[in-house]
C-alpha cells in the first residue's frame, strides 16, 4: 500500500510518500508547488491530508487560509478521492493518547522506522509522515464500503465506539 500524505499550512505544506513501508520524497513546498505535486501524484498514489478540526477555541486567519488550501489540494487530486485524517486520530494511532505532542509523534515514528529510514524527515514532514502511517494502518473502511463503488477504500465513517473517528472521502467527478 502507498500514500502521498500532506500536512497543510497557510503558506507552505509538507508532503511525504510512503510505499511498502519505505519513506520517499519528504519535502516542504509552497502551497502553489504542493497543488502541482498533488496533481502530478494523484494517479500514482492515494492522497491523505491532515484535516483541521474545531475544539471550541478561537482561531486566526492562518487556520482559515489553511482550510482554503486543503480545498485546493482536494481539487487538484480530482477525479481521485482524498482521505482527510484528523490530528487526534494520528495521536491516538501512534501514541495511544490525544494528549500526545509533536515530540511524542516524532519519537513514535522514529521507533517504527528507525533513524536511517527517516533521514531527511524534518519539521512538518513528521506530521505528514504521521498522517501517512495512520492512513495506511488505521483506516477503518473496508474495500467496497464506499458509496461511489466497490474498489475505493476512502469514504466517510463514524465509529463512536472508537472515539468518533472520522475519515472523509471526496469522490472525483469527471
């Protein structure tokens, strides 16, 4: 299994390809470059993007700009589906706690892949790698469960017994 995972930001975003347990092409790009990268990779890899969630606290301009860029990345991936992975799901999958912080996630990924395999992964690329691993290992949707057809494993699922995990998919239309 493979995925191109993105940790979006208001101006730059981190991306990483994970295929067969190997980390490829960790990078931080401007968002304009990331739109192009998603467009180029959409036919070769499923796309997973860290999604923003509201926790009741006020947010600033950067959060809303990041939301707009997430939409642009989804648009660039069309007609292929995109999985949106929430940060709390990454924390729970890798660390077993929603209270985990970035250093905890980084350490969990280092423990899993090793120092040599994560060479070149830095800054927000760790978050993108966490999205990739969570998507590949913990995606709760079985093949054939998507309303769009029997082959794509990306769609919206709620599982309250598992902490109300949400995974959304956007089926592309030509």
